[in-house]
C-alpha cells in the first residue's frame, strides 16, 4: 500500500485475470508461455500474462467462427443485444475504480483520467451502441426496370481487433462496442504493454450474459499473435489502431491471406494553428493540453504548434511558464498532471527524439530530461526554432514534446499544417469565423477542433486522412466497419423467365 501526497492510501488493484479468454474460459496459452507486464512507475514486474501465439489465435478464431455461424449472438434481435450491452455498461460502472487503477498501474495513466473519463466513457460507448443495435437497417430501392430491391445490413462476421497501449480501455470498447452491436463475434489482441484491463472486461462480459465465443482475448506480441490474426483465413475483418508501420503490415497480411476488410487508425502529427487574434492565455492552455495530456501518448496529440508572428513571443514565454506548474509524478496521486511513459522502449525513444531535435538545431526552451529516480518519467519539453522539415516536426514522437513554429499568413499556416504524411486531427485557435471556416476546410485531416481540443464524444466519428489511415471509430459511422450490405432484388410483376 503506497501513500499519495495527501497522506491518504493509494489502493493498488488486485490482478485477478492473466490468462487468455477463449470461448468463455480463461486458459493458459497452448505453448504454456507467459510474458511480463511492468509498472512504468518503477520498471518492476506487475505480473506474468499468458503469451498467446498462432495456435491460440487459431483456437480463438475457431470459437468466434462457431459463435457466429451457430450461436445466438448474430441471430438475436438488436434489442436483445442492446439490453446485454447495457448490462455490461452497468457492470463497468460498478468497477470504475478498479478498472481505472489497473490501467494506471499497467500503462502509467492518470488515475483521475481513468476514473472520470476513460472508464465511464467505455460504459457510455456501450450504451450508445446498445441504443443503435435495434436501429440498424437497410434501404428500399425502386430500381429503374421491372425490379425492386431492398438492402440488408448484416454483421460482417468474425472480426479481429488489434489495439494499442495508450488507451487500453477506450480502445477496447471503441472497437468492441460497435462490433457487438452489429452482431459480430471477435478476437481482441491487446497491446503487450497493457494486457490487463482487456482480460477484466472478458470477466464482466461473461457476467453480463454475452455468450461464449463472442468475445475472445488473446494476449501476446504483435509479430506473433497480432500477425496471426491479421493473416488468418477465417477472419472477415480486422480493425487496427497503432503505428503507420504496423498498419502497413496488417494491410499486407490481409491482402496476402483472404482479403479481409481492413480499417486502420494510425499515427498523427497533428497541427494546432494559433492566429494573432487569439486570446493568448487560452491558446497557451489549449496547446499545452493538446500535447502534454496522457504524457503525449495520444495519436491526436497537438505535436506541432504553429503560432502567428504577432503573438509568437508572448506565446513562447507563457508556454514555458506553464510547464513550471505542470507536475510530473505518480499517476495515482491526484495532484499529478503527467505520469510515466508506458515502458522503457517508449521512454528511450522520446529521449532519442529530444536529442535529435537538439542536433537538428531546434532550441530547447524547457524540459528535455528524464525525471525521478526510477520509472519512465520525462519532463514536459518545448522546442522552438523548429523547421517543418526537421524530424521532430515530421515524425510521431508519442511523448511530451512540443514543437513551436512561427507563421505569417493564413496561406502559410494551411500549407504548413498539411506538410506531413499524416492527417488525423488539427486544432484552430481564432476568434474570426472566416478564418476558422477557411482553415477547417483546407486541412486534410479527419477531425478539426476549433477553439477546443480532445473534444471526443461517442457520437462524433474519428479517424484519419492520408497515412493516418481510413475507416472511422466512434459515432454511427463505426458500425459500417462491422456490417455488410446485401442487396435483395425481386421482380415487381412476376418472374420474367
Ligand atoms: P505502438 O507503436 O503504438 O506501440 P504498434 O503499432 O507497434 O503501436 O502496436 C499496436 C498493436 O499492434 C499492438 O497490439 C501490437 O502488439 C500490434 N502489432 C505490432 N506488430 C504487429 C504485427 N506485425 N502484426 C499485427 N499486429 C502487430
């Protein structure tokens, strides 16, 4: 039992589920192998988790296939599925504290964010898609000749979800909830850094009454378990969130196997454009939040901050000042703003980019160093004098590193904003409606936040342009990934043959 800075006890979660979940049962892996999952606050091992690979993926796909072809889930009414999803949502609400603390322990995420945002958001996502489950319908088509048709929306079948470690719970449900509502069965491959909460959700799913085989979770590594799922001949669709590099591998695997449908939510290098007419204090706060939230481990992080020349100097001064009051430390402590990077590899990768930034000639204004005696903590870091072609302005760092770039005109801002291979999100800070409208239509990205950032909602679709991927999570659009459209055609005046 640790203490937080108020002297009150920090309750560590008990880890109850560490085995694969296949066909409604927690199982060891076929190979009997396990792997360590570590606490990023210290680098210490939390527990060992079953290491699934191809053999376990085969078992899980077989279970999902049986559940799809012969089980009740795709056959029950949308209303019945919705009721079960509502029940799962209520069970999640009853375990918020425990689930949030598992993600904090496994991934270094702030406990307060888990408790008030991520985990309640998962329950609400289930409720949103529960409400949609009985409203999935096709169209009636007049057709041009002596025929008429209707379309049926049918579940796509067995789905593979491969998810990352930065939002273990939210990512799980932004994939699983719409796929369940659509009537699919599925296999989830959580990230090897954060496997624990996904297994807990399997336990809750069983309690809620989701039939065996509908949700299967195979913990393990990307090149083994993940690759086996992406290339499996009996998986109908794969939904992936992660790096652009791995997204390319997933697409290749799908193309080389059975041409399963693929949706990819990939990396980003999202710009925030701050215009001269902005309230500088508000803009500083928005930019700060956009990059330092969740220690910069967010695919939509505002990692390129473009500031118009009239307010640039004031902005820089205030941005640096703001970092002084930003507390880096134990994510279980409610006074802390930023926890540790997820693991040693990410920690070293971020520090390497900071080094590259210095060598490229950017000016390090604040931060740039690890902090704390142990664990993977990094100071909030700001570079100025960043040029668009520098690696720190082009590559996704996935850490608390802000790059500040000056611009003169709106045209220049738009050009700069579009100057990376990514197109996931963008922020605009201005009081001028015309500027906001013009810029939001000119930026090639899936989300535009005007005078706000990270304004997510179940109802608002989310996904990428360009090399940030394709397909949308959240909103009713997400259901499309898990549905097939079938056209049924009949003659109007009897068969012509
Ligand atoms: P990040 O760079 O954020 O760690 P990755 O793209 O490496 O993201 O990982 C996201 C997910 O993809 C994880 O679940 C990981 O295990 C999985 N993954 C990694 N490599 C592969 C692969 N070759 N095939 C399928 N999945 C993979």
